[in-house]
């Protein structure tokens, strides 16, 4: 008898694994109708790879309830497989004690990154939102939704947010309609459109404006990946805005720690002068690179004419990569953990652009100088310097962020030096190596 039970247990585990692996969406919907304890018991037995696949399809609220019931080791390992932003969103819906418990089990660098994502800038929606949000898949039935609601022990609820299969915010259902509907109706058939929503990094004033414009009591909040991150309650937002206005009285008399548009000139000097001095030193460094090739420039004066072109294209490419990366970091589309992916993307784009620009530039230089050697040199310099500049534009803000510095303040200064050196070194270095082709001309 015991052997038979053991065999049945093994067979059931195998069937559960096959269902979770082959039908993750259906499995997620089934797990959402179960008691959180039972769902956690099933998932705890699965490999992390399968657990991760199903987890990405679980609705908020359900995922939170299951997570805190998983064995701690399994829960932490699961959190480590998630991208930093979804991981932070998930942890943000837990209590501070539970957040700390999970973060203490993670590597220090990962925990630091997630803590930064959990801390939203002042005066943004993310600071004021309520992360305890209820959302269900739009395809489930009224019966299944009511069962899930009973499992979550809610005290008060006005409406549910509905998500698509890829966890994107779709619509909403008011509780009154849910209570009066037939059990077999889907939530999608009861849904009404969402009239407005806000992003976690939008100013709180934007949320107030939308609440007033659409006469709403609540606003859903989405993160950088368009995932539901929380909800803004109108009353809480207005109270917070009143407190912010009172705090602004201090700013009006000059007690702000950061520079503002109307800060004193001396305050601006103290903030900016150190970086200007550093910029001067880096400019000397770029000039020193040109000095290394002084003899080459003296022999081939055409190089001096073309030198700004190489440096200019390098600088523009680096600035483009810097702008995209800075925007990604600011909007929390990426974190320092995405450094390799971002770098490879920028390097690939710069390589393709570099080849295109090299063909155009090489042709123009050849028509101007009638020198194949000079055209080849400028073409090769374009490809190499633009690729180096793009990689630098991606890495500089990420490295500064990792070091705890403000990329917005110093990234452009460092990048200017790198792109100047890359442009000068590539062009003049290649010219020196291929000087025989210039002599032949």
C-alpha cells in the first residue's frame, strides 16, 4: 500500500511538472484558483527554470501570496532569476520586514540594485502609490475571480484591474458588476476601459491633474515595462501634495541642497567648477594624444584638415549612445546588470553606422584628394572610432552609476575625453601605420 502511494505521488509530481512546463499560461490560471499554501507546495517541488516560466504569468497579489509561502531558499533563487525591475516591483508589494528578509539572502550588488529601484525620486508617483493592488487575468471566469478574492482576505475593494496574458494592463471591472454577473462569464465581458493611468516616474502633479480631469478616485500605476506596479488613491495624493507645498516654503528661502535654476551664482560655481577643472585636464590629455603624432601631421598636412571630422563623428556617436543609456537608467528601463546587453547593442549599431559613414566619407575624401590611401585611412578610422565611442557612451553612465556617482553630472565630461582620444588615436594611428600609402600618393 505504501509503495502504491509512493508511486502515485511520484506520478503526480511528474504530471504537475509536465503541465507547468508545457502549458505555463494554463498552469498559472489554475494556480490562481488554488489556496496559496497548496500552490506553493506544488511550485516548491519544481526546478527553478519551470518555476520562473510560470511565475511571469501569475497575477499580482496571487504571486505575492505564493512567494511568502515558498521555502526561503526557493523564493530567493526565484527572485534572482527575475530581471531587476520586475523583482523590485514584486518585493515592493511585500512588507518591509519581508523585503529585508529576502534582500539579505541575495548578493550585495544585486540587493543594492533592487533597493535603488525600490526608492523612487521625491515628488514622483512611485513615492506615493499603494503597491497592494489586485489584478486578474482577463480570461478567467467570475467564479474563479471570486475564489481568488476569498483566498486573499481583503477588507475593502472597489474594482479589479485586468491583465492580458503577457501581464500588461488592459481594463478594469467594478465589484458591483462582478457580484451581479453569472459565474461562467469571463471578466473581459464585464470590463470597462481604463480612462487614465500614470507611470511610476511621472511627477505627482501629473497624477493630480489626471484625477481631476477624469474625475477619478484612483489611478493605476505602471512601471517602465508597462506592468502594473500599484495604484494612486486620490485622497492620499492630495494629502501628500499639501505636505510637499509646505516643504517648498523652505526651498523658497534657499535651504535646498541641490542647485536650482534660480540658485545663487556662487552656489552654481561650487557645484560646477570642480568638473570644469577636470574637463580642462582631460582636454590636455586629448591634446597630448595629438602631440604623439606631431611628426606624422607635419609630413601629411591633409591629416590636420580631416582630424576634426574623425573626432566629430566619434563625439556624435558617443553622445547618441550616452543619451539612450541615460534615458534607460533614468526611466529604469535598464539597470547596471544590463551593461553587457546594452554595450553589445550599441557596438553593433555603431559598427553598421560606421561602415555606412566610412563609405560616404571615404568617397568624399577620395574625390577631394585623389588619394586612395587617405580615403582608406579616414574610412577605417570612422569604423573604429565610432564603435569605441558607442561602447564608451553605453558604459560610462553605467560604470558611474555602479560607483555611486551621478551620471548626469559627469558622464558627458568623461565621454568627451574618450571620444576625442578615440577619434584622434584611430585616425592618426592608422595614418601612421599606413603612411606608405600616403607616400605613394
